[in-house]
C-alpha cells in the first residue's frame, strides 16, 4: 500500500497536476499560517472561537481549506490571537 507522500510525489510528475498543485500553494500557505498562529498563541479552535465570536466549526473549515476567509475574518482571527495580519505581495518567478 502506498502512503500519501509517495502517491503525491507520483502525481506531481504529471505537468498538469503540478501546475494545479502549484496554483493552490497560496491557499495552503494561508491555511498553514492560521494553524501555526493559533498554536503559537497556545489556543484551541474552541478558545479562538470564544474570543472572536467565529464559530469553532467555521474555524475548522478555514484551517482545513473547506472555506475561503475574507480579509475581515482573517483580521478578526489575528486580533483574537493578539496578533496583527500582514498581507504581502512578493515578486513572481517569471
């Protein structure tokens, strides 16, 4: 039986799959940044929900990539963790 990493690496050999995967990188980065920030703040999803008024289920959906957060929601999450949101544009690789 193949594990996920092996399967993913196999799929990434396909150029079209690789392009689609790369296109999702910004979403993956936001999801991971939300999870890392919450954990660094020492908070559970439930605690963050109580602090921000955003339902715990919605926070879970955001962290798993099953919902797209608005800028206002990201700001509320950051404030709930005692942080500031920083959005940055960086040069592309073209």
